[in-house]
């Protein structure tokens, strides 16, 4: 009688299936935790890098404008309630040395001569000689002052003949015969918002005898965020005015904060231009 071979069927027991499910679950949890941790590090690093980039851009832009400001044109205004702090300055568009200009007690005239400037000088710009105070720059101008408006100019070789909008006399002559040309003032304002402090740039608001607040300067351009200075206790800007021995120095000390990390800037900018 022939032998019959009994066939065997392969399979998994319940215990084996449960064991495999547990092992796969542990592996999945480990991988997902690693992915989540890596994603969180990437997001936090990106946020920190963005704030650092903003802070570097804002500080570098302020530094460039401060170093290129008309002497004695900087002034700082801090709100008593700490809602804002503004640094105002008048950036230089062009500079040169004058050859002849009307000064007190000479007769008034509307023409002066100067050495040709590398920068462009055009109509409607302001021309300044020997500004020593903020009022010399920002106050309304009569016919005897230190800032007047350009009407036109003519070039002849290396010499410029500048015609002003009226017959004038400059109050004082510059010891170095410096002549500065500028467009309009600008302001960097640290503005306290509901969550933190924003840095904004304001331009094209004109000359104001009293330093203007952000509310009257129009729409500012956002330069940086995530600043945490308490402006009345820890101001973001401190101005050391110029003296007979030293130039003006602007201390920039904004504090940036992101993801619990704080970046405290301590940056000093010296105004190299002299009257």
C-alpha cells in the first residue's frame, strides 16, 4: 500500500504577529521622533537666521546713513511713554569746497562758486555751509542762515557756479571751506507694538523745526522686527553730540530676541564728517 506524504502549511502564530507589530511600532515612533526633532531644529534655525539677517541689514543700513550724515544733523526723540524712539539725520548727497560765497556782513547775492563735485548737484536740493546746531539745519530759512535751496548750476571745467533761489548771506564761513548738498531728512524709528519693537525707516517728510513723531511722517518701511528694548529704560539709540575735540558718536544697542535666544548689539558709529 503506497505511503501518503502529509503536506505542511506555513503560517504565523498570534504571538509572532503581535511581536512584529510591536517592533514595527517602536521603529515608526523612533523614526517619527527623529523626523520631528530634525524639522523643529530646521524651523528654529531658520527663524534665528531670519532675525539675524534682519538685524544685520538694519544695523548696516543705519551705520551707512549715519556715517554719511551732514555734521550736527542728528537728533534723537524718545516718547515719554516708551511707544517710540527716533533717530533723525540729513544724509549727504554731494560735498565739495566752495571758492566764493556771500557771508555776513557782505552784501546778499544768489550766486556762489565751488570746486566741481563728484556727486550730482541738482535743483531743489539744500546747500549747507558750516551747520553747527540742529536749528541751523531744520529751522525755516530766511535770507541770512546756513541752509538754502539750489535753483540751478553751471559747470566750467572744474568749477561750479551755483545759483540759489534767492539772494542770501551765509551766517558763518567754514574753516575748511566745506559745502554740503542734501535732499531731505530721514528717520529711523523703533516703534513699540503689541508684541515687540519694530524698526522702521521714514523718508520724504520734509524739514521740521521740531523733530517729528512717526505719526506725522507717513508710512515707514519695515527694516527689522523682534526687538525687545524697553525704550525708556534701555534705549536702542544713544547720541553723544560732537564737541570741539571729538565728532558725534551714535551708540546703537538694539536687543533682538527669537525662540528664547537674545542677541544684544553694542555698536558705535562715529560721524566722520566735519563742518
